[in-house]
C-alpha cells in the first residue's frame, strides 16, 4: 500500500484523527494544537520532501507504522522468544512493575501519540479505537522497572522500528534527493539520540 500524503483524507475520519486531522508544519495552523510545542522531530527534514516526517507521511502512514511495530514485536517473540528484546513485553497489562499497567491497546494508542508528536504532529490523537491519547509521555516513567538494556534498545530500533518504516514505504536509500534516506534523515535521529536512549535504558 502506498503511504503517500495524498491518501491522508481517506483514512483521516476512520483511522487516526489528529487535532487537525492531517499534517501540519507549525502548531499555529488552524485546528492543530495552537500554542502547543512541537516535538523534537518537527525540525528534521526528510530527504524525499524537505519536510518533517509528519508532514511527509501523515496520519495513515503513522497508523500503519505503529501497527507494524507491534506486529514485528509479536513476530520477534515467536521467532526468538526473549533472546533479543528481553521479557518486558510479556509484562504488558500486568502492572508489575507499575510501568506495565496499561493494556496492550492503551500502549498501542500511547505509542502512536508519542510517534505523531515526536515527529512533528499534534500532541493528541484519536486512534483507531476512537480513544484520544496524548503525547509526549514521560519515557523514563514509562520504562521504570523494565531494566531494558542498551543491546535490547538497539535491537528494537534496528530490527523492529526500522523494518516497520521500510515495510511501509519509507525509503532507506543512499541519501540525498536522488536516493532518499528518510529513515536516516527524518526518523532515526530521535531514536539514536543519546539522551533519549538514556531515558529508556537501565530504568
Ligand atoms: C525506540 C524507543 C522506544 C520508544 C519510543 C518507546 C515508547 C513507549 C511509550 C510511549 C510507552 C508508554 C506506553 C504506556 O504508557 O502505556 C512505552 C511503554 C513500554 N515500553 Fe517502550 N519505547 C521504546 C523502547 C522500548 C524497548 C526497547 C522495550 C523493550 C525491549 C520497550 C518496552 C516497553 C514496555 C513493556 C512498556 C509498558 C507498556 C504497558 O504499560 O503495559 N520499550 N514505550
């Protein structure tokens, strides 16, 4: 399925509805969280478009990528058990530790909200379950007690998140306008940022 910007209105009313139901360059655009700060990825420019990830890919792509992240975690668990990601995902919904209190459905909505916000979209979104979720979340609080290792984090980014992007049409070419690498230009910098990683690992 193509995930080009032109498809946004198709899914906007049924899949994930941002405050402005679509992409926005600034928070002062009509209907899109006026006055709210934009996330750290808002200023990143995708090779393919010269615009940030939210403005380039929009609502249905973010839904698809978010769903793919969860599908990839499931496939990883089936294929390799806890070898590469540890056992924290098996604790979802258990409440032990407290950071796992949210159900899988709530986790999915909150991750979507985080991703939308982090990459330049509105701070709140209504997901496919018609529940409104707000980003950003406190990443340290969300992972306290999970003892996620640096290796698990790196594996998650490389083997779960990046494939979720590329399998949904985000290019990972050599770079530049002729062979765009949107993974590197407008998605990866947030996740490989040392301070961001440190907010999740070892908590
Ligand atoms: C790319 C870096 C990551 C991001 C952006 C991220 C994002 C999030 C967000 C937004 C939440 C809050 C969800 C909620 O409160 O329900 C969360 C919780 C969680 N994360 Fe992460 N995460 C990352 C890395 C990881 C890794 C590497 C693991 C495991 C190996 C992990 C496992 C979990 C678990 C188990 C929860 C608790 C879910 C629950 O409440 O039941 N995360 N994460």
